[in-house]
């Protein structure tokens, strides 16, 4: 079985998109003038030189391979150098992100002896934001049980970390486990004129079929400061280089040559950018509605949380007031009981003048108690009633214990 069929399934699994995948095969010999219009080979500025290169002209041990876009009449999307005698297969489709179709391209290169292979997987792009505004929004989502991040949101990481944490686990889920991993390598970062930062890293290991393998990923990263927050956009292109008997380093030279020599077709890029602009514009309205719905939900939940908080605080205040009232009542009852005990010990009873409301204490043991209206501090006690009105006296009433 040729190596192509062993790893080709990975391309299909990772490049499912808006439409059925289209294979262009070895496109170097199929590219025509209209398909190659606008391609500029490195060192050859004219379209004629580009067309000739894409058509299969060999330069030393490499030839120029044109990768065709089946959705645009097999127009050349980009060109890259591959070993002259290697076979090339491509998988080209598009993944829908709303109204935007993102190209997903997988390329497989096979050595003529069947012992070596290079597979380029479709790229994936990610975004990530950091800063106080983003942190606050994520905290609100977390509090409401809403996922903090959206699909495609991932913090930037080093190439080797990406291989270990994302790419290799995804391979394993699809039944391809690379073992004996080691020989971590990371190339220095380079910065392009457009401000993008490029870096690559790799791991060596052993394929399930026993082949030596080098798993590599190339990452392009850009960032922008908007207000208090910083927004990152980055993409990755993974590849696997494997050989059953040769030197993995020597085979990987072809991997680097292919990627380092990529030249995009300006005409194809123009069409892609126009399509993306239209798609992004079409995506804006659903995105705006989704954002407004999310913010409305956040506001509604915040208001509900505020109402709940106010209700809890009101209940706490009522509970506290009730506790305070009960405490005050207990203290009042204890004071009243204490006054009763003291007066009992002293042999005194409290009386009140019903006319003036004045309370006084007099000695116990008498049925009737009178107070002088002319001299408030003068009292008369008796076991028999008297004509108090005739004598300018006012009968006093005993204060009940509950009112003591």
C-alpha cells in the first residue's frame, strides 16, 4: 500500500467544509494560461515566466506546482516548489464561517520510490482577546453559565506547545498516534513587512507504520491594541514528513523548500479578498443581532441578580429588625420583672393618678390609696373608701403588672 493512502484520510477528516472536496492531482502539468494568470514565480516577474514555471518547467531538482481552486475554474491559487520527480495530490474545499468561505487545502507529496511522503494539512485560524473589558465580559458569562469563549477562540501558543496540546491529540482522536516523540526544535521568529510574526517548530517521532516522522507547524501571528484590550489573530499550517528508510532531515528539506517558496496568485487573492469582504458584510448583521441578544441577556440577568440581591438584603434587614425588636422586648420584660421584684422586696406597690398619669410608689397592705390634688406628694391609705371628692383627694389606681 502506498503511503498516500495511509495518511490521506487525515486530510479528508480535517478539511470538511462547505462543499465536497475536489482533487486536482498533480496540477503542474494541467495548469493552462487562464488558470495561471497573475502567478509570479520568485525571480520571474512576468506572467509568461510564471505560466511556464507552473506548467512544469524543471529548475534543477525542483519544479513549480500550481495549486488549483476548483471553485474558480481551476484558477491557480498559489504555486510552490516541489521535488521534480515527486507526485502531488491536492484536496481543496472551503469551510463556511457564516457567509465567508475559508479555503481548506491539503497537499500530499509522494516520493517516486514510495518510501517518503510529505503531507500539508489545511490551516486553521484562531482569535483571542485580552484586557479588562474582555475579562469582565468573560466573568459575566461565567457567572451566568454561558461559555466564556466562542469556537475558534484560542490563546496564542508556541509551535511545539500547539503540536502537543492541539494537533497531536486531534490526530490521536482520528486514530493516528505518533509515539517516541522528541527532538523538539523551534526556529527563530521573523517579522514580515505587514507586521505579522512568523515562527515554526517541530517534533520527531515514529508513525504507526514504523516510519520516522517529523511533525511541524508554522504559525503566523498578528495583534492590535483597541482601547484597553489587545486583540490577537493567528493561524497555523501543520505538516507531517515521514520516511521508511531515508534521513528524515534530508526529506524535511523538501518540506521547508515547498513552504518557503510559496507564491500567491495576485488575481486569485483579489477575488478571495472581494469574496471575504462580501461575506464579512453579510455576517455583520447576524453578528450584531447575536451581540445585542447576548448583551440584552446579560442586562436581564444583571437586573435579575440585582433584584435578587435587593430582596435578600431586604429580608436580611427585616430579619435584623425583628431580632432587634425581640431583643428589646426581652430586655424590657427583664427590666419590668426586675422592678416588680425590687418593689416586692421593699413592700411597695406602684399606683397611678388617672387624672394626671403620675405614678407613685406607696407601702403595701391597703385597699385604697388617695393622693392630694393640692399636694401631689401627699398620700392617704385606707381599708375603707372615703368621699375623696369632698376632701379634694383623688383615688389612685394600682398599676397592673403587665404595665409595670
